[in-house]
C-alpha cells in the first residue's frame, strides 16, 4: 500500500467519528492564528481555499470570519462529512490531493492548509508538488498560510508509547520509526479501544508523516516559485516568536509568489 493510499485508508476509516475523536482540538483558535497572519500579510480580499479541509471544521471557522470559502480533501468520506456540517451550506467541497488538486481552483486571495495536512507529504518531491499547486491557486498578490509540526513536537509526542484514558475509550500511540530525526519520515501506530458491552472493540491505523525542517521548507518553497515571508512558532494555539524547531509544537508559515 502506498503512503497516499495508507493516509486515505486511515481517514476513511474514522471519518464519521473524526470530530468526536478530535473534540479537544481548538480549531476555532487555530484558525484565528491563520486569520491574524492573513490580515497582516494578505491582500485584504477574502476568497479562501481550504486545502486539506478534512471534515470542514476549519472551513466553517473561516466562513464565520467573513471569508468566501472553497475546500477540498483527499478523503471522500471526510468531504461527505464536511458537506453535512452545520454552517457549511454556502461552502463548496471537492475531493482532491494537495499534490493534485481538483481542476479550476485559481485566483484565491488565500490558500490555507490548517492542522498540518502537509505533514503527510513524504519526500521533497511531494512537498514541492503541493507548494507548486498552491502557488498556481493564488491570485497575484495572494498568500499561502500553512502549519507544520516541529522536530521537538514529534519527539515529545511519539518517542515513547502513550495511552490516553478517556473512560470507555483508550487511545494508544507510538512511533514505529526507531529514531525521530530531522527531515525523516515518522510512522506512527494509533490504536483506539472502545467498550462495547462487556468487551472492547479495537480500531488500528498507521499514520505516515514526515518532518519538514525549516531549512527544507524554505528551499522547496523557493523551488516552487514561492517566498516565505513569515514563520511564527505555535505552542497549542498561541503564537510565539521567533519560531523554534525544538521548543515549539508547530511553525506557521506565510508565503507569497516569488518575484
């Protein structure tokens, strides 16, 4: 199974329960950090493409902040959930990959990739394809805003097996990769155990991601016809500067078309 097929299978399997399982993720506050970056660096217009939109939580959050939103995602099941989300009635949702988006998506003032969908791009070729596609989706003065996990985050979260006890549900995860290195692929095993009567049901999935270092992101962006104009650290949903690959959880990047 290819990495793309494995990612698709993982999200197809949990689409109907994705929002429930990620209820602790404060998508609204994360989107607020994206909007702050757009307001600071963007052209001021409000046509936005939510690339890797998942179940549409971020899309609706952008819509509530006055953007005209279109979204797309790799998983048809996630897109189906997005189309049924309250508040998404005026949002168009499509199916497509970051590297090969649906045709006709051009002229956007903002392209946003929220909650690290680019982490699933393994290898610089996939990252370059996705950044090039985003560049082509932008209006001349538009901005691309995306976040990526830091090496510190991967090491803190996945270097040792972890179990989260949530009553009638246990979630266990650990990195199958023997070492978590900069710019390396990180294969993580997730197991969800839920009580079902007197027994338990288990759902297992693998997530294949890659850490993309700040140096790599900047180099590949330039190769893709983009220029990084800002990079802010994120701890939770709080912005910290300067961005730090060790201490912060994510880096929030802002890019424009290169001159």
